[in-house]
């Protein structure tokens, strides 16, 4: 009897532990992490339901998040001529909600590279393979380097649901931002031609001082 109780306790402990560590994990990647002034790059946002329950077609039916930057005037979001405006929603599809509380001229200024309140809801929510087994790309957007310096992206207001109504939320720690696996730090440097001009001016100044 004691052995059965012990085995039952271990099984419950393992199941509880597995569910405790289950989470919806987001990350962001960039085609380029170092840009020169005027260059553009595409930012990709991904989601993974790292949960034993997320199998088969029991994937994400909806998600929501906000992307924040710690520095303005370094990059801006470029305007796209597609149905989704500046953001291209990729999954889960088909979706009924595209972008809420965000537009090119909203409080989330495009000059900061910030994106707030992005969400997608699958319609109908009978099945989904989004976020199962590994990361699925959820949406993407383009940014342009407009000033020298560096920015760091962070995520807030993260949430999502599986087909079976399993819910994740950053408020209770079940929706997370994988900063270590992300290209969330971008650097904008001067154009090579600008560096050549600066080097030339420095050399000319040095020679002038030597002649004196």
C-alpha cells in the first residue's frame, strides 16, 4: 500500500511539475542586427506553446503581445501596402482579428520601432498547428535605420490560448519572452562612405598640424 501511495505521489509530482513549467514562449529575430543609416531589415516574431498539451491540432488559436523599445529615433517602422498595413500576420490562419490598438499614426509612434497591441484570433477555432513542437512565425514587420545608436526590444502583455482553451498569460508567468534566443538588440552604425570622409578629415587635420 505504501509503495502504491509513493508511486502515485511521484506521478502526480511529475505531472504537476511538467504543467508548472508549461508556457507560451515568444521570441523576435531580425534579418540584420547591425544596420547602416538608411538600411532596412525585417523583424520576425515567433511563438511556441512549450506544453505537453500542445500536440496534433491542439495548437494556438489566438495570441497577443506588445513590442517595446528602449530608445527612440534609431529605427522606424516602414509603411507597407498590404491588407495588414505595416504588419503582416502569418499565424494562426485564417484569422478574424488582425491588429488592434495600433496603426501607422497611433501612440505607438512608427519612429520608435515600437509595436503595441498586436493580436490574431483563428476563425474558426476547431484546430490549429501553430506553435506545436517548435516556434511558428506569427507576424513580421520592416524597420528602417534612421539614427545612429542601439535599441533593445522587449515584450509585454503576452497571452494566448490553445484549441482546448488552455490559457497562457504573462501576468501569471505562463507567457514568456525568450530574450536570450532573440535578436532583440539592434545597432545602427555610420555608412562606410561617411567613415571614409571622417578618416580623410582626420588625416588632413593631422598633416596640417605636423606642417606647423
